[in-house]
């Protein structure tokens, strides 16, 4: 599984959140809910991607947030643990 991360290079312009089709990118300090469970923010300094919501832009040819980010602040990482198990 691929994990999406926003780095400290983020300038909080919000472009990524605007184009995210899954609405998986939230503002700093923003908590969120899935079903009836609340979660704390993953960052207090910059936008962040909620891994439980992000679907890596399934159905698109490119990952939208990576394409629009002016700072190249969004990275992908392969979670090798998920691949093995």
C-alpha cells in the first residue's frame, strides 16, 4: 500500500485540499471522524493527508495533490509491512 505524506516544505496554500477528490487532506490542527470514531490532527503546522480516507486518486491518471503542489511537498512511501502481510 502507498502512503501519502505532506512534508514540512508545505506552505499551507491549500491547493492540495481543494483538488483532493476523496477530501482526505485537512488543515493543520483539524480533527476528523470516520464512522463514529474521532481522530486527532496528524499535524499542527501544515496540511496533512488522512490515510484512512486517501485512495491515491483511484480512477485518475495522476495523483492530484502531487500534481498541483507548488512546493513539491507531497511524497509517497510504500508500506512494506502491508505488502508482506
